[in-house]
């Protein structure tokens, strides 16, 4: 589902209107949501009683802020940003709302008139980094003048212009001192840090990063930022959020981290580069790197050449063998349905993943395989190679995906993670009083049943020969029901919820005991993902 805004007609607003605590349902016309501004206003009221939003508003409203800054990483965050802006502006009409972040930056790289509907809710939009732009904006407010920073846009100032690209080493280190880090439900809190922006490769046809220039901090400057975060928060677990780090730079970073002294644990995303040797991986492991995320994209060599990925499958196998030997956690991101890809090529890609799992049974491997998206700034879109249409406020384009994809998805369901699989379900029950100051309690919502001793073959739409656990969710007042098959993790969580209302902390602790033999951080992430999946199918009620 994808939506976008025009002046009088909401044709495309957002994909995946979901949050950790609820599922938001919409009516779809084909693949797209169509409604008017008035129906957007009514749709936004669905979120008003959300406990997380209520808790934020209870904190914000008494403070009567003069300026509200909203950072939007992705278009899925837009409805919540709109709602927060609308509620606060309704109580404080003179409030100035500033929106920025990666999503806003990408929208402002398209024809600028596409961003005009956003000014229905926001007063200012900021492209690229916001540090100097926000300082300029606040100074302008204090002095009663208009801002004069090139990265600040208003409804009356949407002319194209060169944007200011900040020197990366002039940007301050991440500052998390305003966050209550104890509120995060994880046994080992990690914080994001970065050593570079953009991608060193920048040739993949499908990627949205091709339009961004690559900038990097010196290794010394990056380690200075890390030390600053440690000093401020006492957290020593980090996710390095760079798009890509070259093997040479990884070696430099690892040596510096190893020399730093305190035990630092870190996770990183890198390319499957042939220069990523076993010795570099071993050095990274000793320096505290415990997991690596790779963009494999496809296990078919023809597809890899066509998308200009620049990797070789033999080297992929060698790198993954080295990771298995060093006990790394590995995430492989893959996609199916590339332009020109056939069903046979996609099946070969899936079989490649199967062969890796069979060859390396001890490798802690996670595969995220999804359908291809065409981003507005990708080479597929800008070259005209793919016939598609873009819509205002959408970072991806509508295009004719391969006709074999639906059948492929059905055949290889266990391999694929498609975000629209579990969207037709009950929303989580909402309560006017948020769970502020107490441990939130969850239970199965009314109408949900958990049956373990019966089975159902979802592919054949008939009872299965062997018992499989599945959840029955009542979705209509007339009593009609939907069936959702649960994996082991979701089933174990449902069993804990089956007896009645359960505090989240107890649920988490009992889950951790059930999987006590596994890495604690992996168990916490699995717990979180299981809760999100249960919420998506309407199997959670907040009490």
C-alpha cells in the first residue's frame, strides 16, 4: 500500500500505517488508498487514543513549545508527524512546526511543487543535515526575520537552489542525553553512530543512495564521537549505521577500537567485497564486532550483473564461511522481482540461500527477502529503463512488477518477508488512559482464540494432515473469522498471554528463560519482532 497527496485529493499518503502498539487499517482501491483531506482528518483520529502518543502529548502540551521539530526517516512516519503537528497546533496556533530528515530531503530532490501539500501541516521543511539550518531558523525567529539558509524551504519559497552540504567532520557527535535510555526494553541497549554518509560503491541500479555524495570522517574523528557518547551515556554497544564501509576502512576502525581499551560491541553493514578477508573479519571480531549485515540482493549471477551489484557468489560463500568460523551473526538482505528477472532466476536465488544454510548449519543467519521497490532517485527511475510513474510525497514509484511474482510468493512463502502479508486483522484495542508510570499489560483481545491441537494447510486452504498451531481472529461483527498460522516464537508468546493479562516485563522475562541458551541480545530482538508480528495480526490487546 502506498499513497500520495495532491492539493485537494489524498491519492497516496503512506505505506504500512503501522506502529509497535497498533495496526491501522485502511480501505484499498487496487494497491492504493484514495480519500480526501476531510477523510484524512477523520482517519487521523484513529491514532488519538494511542497510549504512546497520549504519553507524548501529556509531556509536550503543558510545556507550550514555540517550535516543534519533527525528523522523518521514512514516509511511513508521515501520518504520525502530521497528527502530532495538527494536535499541537490546535492547542497552540502560533506554534512553528519544522520537518526534516531523510524522507523530507528525498522529497525535496524531486520537482519541488510535489512538497507543497506538506505545508498544509508543516511551516518549514529542511533538507540535508539540520544542525546549521535549525540554528539559522531559531535565530531568525528570535530576531523576527525570515530564515536565509539555503536548505530551509517554505510554501512561498520552493524555488530550486544548490543545497549546503555540511563538512561531515564539522557535524557534532550524536547526543542522546535528552533520552530516557532506561525506558528501552532490551538487555543490551545499543546506540547508532556513523563514520560516513553515502555509499562508496554507488552503482546499484535499484538503490536510492546513488544521488548522495560520499563523505567520511577520519577514523580518529569517528572514535572521538564514540568516546563522547560513551562518556555521556555509559553505553558501549553501538550500531554503525553507515551505508557501506570499505574493507580498508573497516580494518582501520577495528584497530582503533581494539586500542581504545573498554569493551565495545558493535554491529555494521558492509558490502560483500572480495577484499573483505578472513584476517580483517578476525580483527573486527576481536575489536568487538559481533554481527554484520550484507546486501546480497540476489543469489543469481545474471541478476547481480544486471543490477550492477559488483559481487561474485563464490566470494559470497567464502565470506560467509569465514563469518561462520568466527561466530558472527549475519543478516543477508535479498530481493526478488527485479526488472528483467525471470521466475527461474528468482528460484535459483532462493536455492542459493538454502544451500548456504545447508552448508553452514552453525552460521547464525537471518535472511530478509522482499519484493523490489523502485526508488525515485535510483538509476532504474532516472535512466528511464523502467516504465514507472512517481507520485508526490512518495519515495518509490509505481511500476509493472513481474507477473510471476504472486505465484512465486505463494510457492516460497517461508523464504520471503512481504510486509503486506498480515495486514487484514483487528487493530489493537486502544485505551484513553496511557500506561504511564506502570508496566503495560497485554492480553489476547476479545475474539482471539489459540488452538494447538488442530492444523490447517494454508496453501491448499484445507485442514492439514498434521497438527499445526494457529490463531483464530474474529474480524467481523457477523462472527466470520480469519486464520493465522504462528511460528514457534509467536506461539510461545501466545501461550504466555493465553491465561489473561500479563505485564510486559514478565512476558519478556519468561520468554528470555525459555530461550536461555541463546545470545541475550538475539533473544531480545526476537521477542520484539514476535510482539510486532502478533500486533500486526491483531493478537495483542493493551490492558
